[in-house]
């Protein structure tokens, strides 16, 4: 069977499953459509790999498949034989950060010297725009204090690795993107707890020193180990370079699925409103990040980079912090929703910019 034929069959199956799901929903209710909806998302994700214009959505579709499983069958994704699956979150984040470290080098820090203005503007935007927007949205949300605090937490987190991929696709400044992600990630142990205490302290109790240590062990130690691994075994572990991006994506998907299962009841109650506010938060990050950069006279390429860095947060880290707080089912909800949605909006924005080469200033 030719590969193209396989993808055509997959999309045909996904269409059939969608039709069956809709019939089931209208005849028996949404609660009975679980298996067909899950299979629909799975086959849609598989078939998207066969179309160049849809490849960027495969990851998000697979995450939505996991989320659907969590919403319909949460008991299987919260605890197995007494073992709480939330225990996996911190180790998964550490593995992802280790992978990030293995792909880092001194060149990532040289960017601070080569592009000082872009780095300064990007870091300032990252740790001001999203925290303040998150605080504003939390203030008007009428959510419970812990869920509202989750919106602030995702805003106070640094950018994630996904922003680097989107910057490349958007014909932005990839070198600046990697440098910003690196610098903001390493600043997170100091700035994220302080911002959370200042903006989120009225919603939940924040122990600055504990949060600093939580971020340090989830980010700095694994990245340091990855840097050392890269230095000692550079060029000798190509298999790891190829495997880590996939491992990272699977890890984030597992984290989001576990959080969704843990907070399923709350999510069903406020899901539509939370999703709407998360989308506003995400899109506002792109918009304000871009025009903030243009206002400060950054080039078109650099402004695109800052926009993507600001709008795309490290949802995995935010989820890990929610778990360390013991509030994964509440504080962790906003990060769980933010993660897959930012990949969709980021892909759309990157595709739009890809077709429009940046103007030279």
C-alpha cells in the first residue's frame, strides 16, 4: 500500500467517524459518543501527516485525542493500582529540560552579545506582558481562586521550545528565538516565583523559596546535565538528538492528559469560559508582543520572534509547578488548556507569516 493511499484511507475513516459521532450525539447525547470521537481525532491526526499544509497540526490533534480520553475515561488516567499518574509530571519535565540542554551550547548565550537590544526587549516583554494580561483576565473571570491563579501562573512562565519551531516556520530570527528561550528559561527560577507572589498571591499562598527550588530542580539541574552531556559526548549521540524532540512532545502530551483527567469535573463546568480566556491570553501575547517590539524599533523579523516567544509559554513547567503545589486539578487547568491551543494558533500564525517574507527595515 502506498503511503499516500494510507493517508487517504485514514482521512476517509476519520470523516466516517465524525459523521457517526454527530449522529450519536444528536440521537443519544454527547456522553455516548466518546469512543467514536476519540478515534476520529486519532485518525484525523494520523491523516494530517499526509498533507503538507496540515502537518503542523498533527501534534495538537494527538494531544486533543489524549484530552478526549481524559474527559471520557478519567479514572484510568488518574491512578493505576494505587499509583498516582501525577507523580510522572515532574520527572517528565526534567527529561524534557535535559533534552533542551543537550541541544544547547555556548552559541545560545553569545546571542546576548550579538543581539543585545532584541534580547533585552524580548526578556522584558516575556516577563511583563503575559503576567499582566493573565492577571487582568483572572480578575474578570469569576473563577475560583485556584483556577484563576493558574491563568496567572501560565502568564508568569517562560517561553517553551515550541516557539523556536514556530519562529523557524515564520521566517523570524531563529537565533534570537533560541537565545530568548534559553535566557528566559534560566531566569524563570528567580522571576516566576516573584511575579506569582506579586500577582497571584491574593488568590493562593505562594512560597517564593519553595517555588524557586521547584523550578531550579525542574529546569536548571536537568539543563545543566544536558549541557554537560552535550559537551562530553558532542557528535557521539546522534540518536539522542533525533529522539529527544519526539520524547519531549510525547511528554508534554502525557502531562496535559493527566492534568485534564485530574481536573475533569472542574473543566466540564468552566471549560468553555476557560478556553475562551486562554485563547484571548494567547492571542493578546502575540499581538502585544509584536507591536511592543515594533514600538521599540525592532526589525520585522525580530518582532515576529518576540511575538511568538511571548505568546507561546512553557505549559509543561506551569503544570509541574501546579503539581508541586498540590493543586494540579485546579491551578493546573489553565496550563493544560493553554498547551494544545497555543500550538494551533502558533502554527496558524507561523503559516501566515511564512507566506509573507519579513520586510527589511
